[in-house]
């Protein structure tokens, strides 16, 4: 889907790269190939990773909290982030299409047989498995399951609008400013991510945003504040934002893990910018993964090791309600 044909060449329209893919070649994502003038998805029916995870691990903290979901991935990605935390499957060194063959029906069955309430499309970029995931998501909806995407947001508007109809929640990475995206991710700017987020918002999808804080690249509180201001203005002050600690990985393996106080400062800067629910990720036990009342600071939702330990939706004293989506899937 989403491509044009021109004299044996194809032009993909799935993501803003809009790759011109000639006979026998693949696009930047490595998983969409021109075979005899038609563009094929090489990852259709091919899962490279399946797990059962708490939804908190995605991270999604305000959507169906306390539930576990079937988490799946196909290989490939349309960005080339130097700090990728999942590079073995997003950019497999062998370049091969790794994975097991499975039908959309079997994926949904895998969730329903285990009585899981939903499916997360995660670990790599869901956009580039659009056709496969679209089929799974249609069947999942019929079976009463939720669908959540963990995405870099680099998707063109038409596929974003179509998939949003089947999506219950999404966590999109906002990685940094234009210079950051250019230098470390291989894309010219962050505008497509903003457009995708606005499309998901308009479609009524529950949105949370993640920012990986990398020493020396995007770790100034000023940078967190700017991201938070964009989120507040465009997605609303109740949009949860997760600031995540970086660990040395892939091409940035010479940078030390982010100091905990730096990630905490980023979350505080977001709170000061007016976001009511800012969290610190990848630092278990520091308390900043709990949901606290923004007025009095009382812990309302306690999390431990990426699972929910206790749940209170309101602070009765301050008359503050925690926004929670997907309650129908909670036990
Ligand atoms: S989805 Fe892949 S082939 Fe299509 S434009 Fe994006 S990177 Fe290129
Ligand atoms: Zn309170």
C-alpha cells in the first residue's frame, strides 16, 4: 500500500522519506522492496520478537494501567538513531528479515488464548509494518482487544489517519530539536512527528510522549522545557511525558549513562512548563515513576519495577482526578 509506480520504479508514500525504490532494491527502512515494479512489504507475517509485558513498560502510564499485553515486533526502522536501544532488531547487522512466520489471526489468538486484553506494536518502528499490523489491528478490535503503538512518529499523514482509527493509545518519541534529529537520527526535521501527533490527537487516540535524555546531546533542562511546551500547547497539559535515562548503546557506546539528577531535572522542567504528569524512566525506585497529585504531592498510583503496585484515581483532598484512558480493559 501507499506507493506510486513510475516506469518500473516505485515511490513509497508510507513515511516522509518517500523513497524512490528501483527494481530489486529496498527503501531506507530495509523492509519494503521493489520486485518487478511492485513495492512489497517484506515483514508481512514475520515477527522477530514476541513477549508479554506490563503496559507500564511501553511506557504507557495512563492507559489501562495494571494490564499486561502481547508485545510484538518486526525487523527494521525508518530512522537511523545512533543511540538506538534495540538496534539488533531495528537494524540487524546481517541485514536479513529475521523472524517467524505467523498470520494476523494467529497473533490475535496468541493474545486471546492467554486472556490478554491487548496488543502492543513495539520494540522497532510499527509504521514500516503497516499492512501486517493493520490486519492484526482489525482482528484485534473485533476480538475486543486494545491496540497500542510505540512509535517514532515518522509516518505520512494518510497512513497515520487510517491506522489511528484502530489505535487506542500511542507513545511517540520526541527525541530533540531539529539539530538533534539531523545529527543523530537521519531525518531533516521533527515536523512529521508533530503532524502525526496532531493527527492521533484529533482521532481521539490516548497519547503519551517519551524523551530519551542523552548526555551532551539533549540533556539541558531548557531543551526539556521546550519539548514540554510544545506538548502542552498541541496535545494538552494532561499529556503524560516520560524522560528516560540513556544507557550506552549502538554507535553512542562511548557516552556514560545519564546521571539520575539530569533526568530528574528534565522531568521537573516539564512540570514547571505546565505538564501535570511528567515521569522519569529507566531509574527504578526513585519515586518519579509514581503518579502524584500535582497539588499536594501525595502518591496516587504507585509503580514498582514497571508494574502498578497501587491505584487511586483521585486526590480527594485536592479534588484532582488522574486522567485514565482504556479503563474498560482494567480488571
Ligand atoms: S516506509 Fe521505508 S521505503 Fe517507505 S518511504 Fe519510509 S523508509 Fe522509504
Ligand atoms: Zn492532592
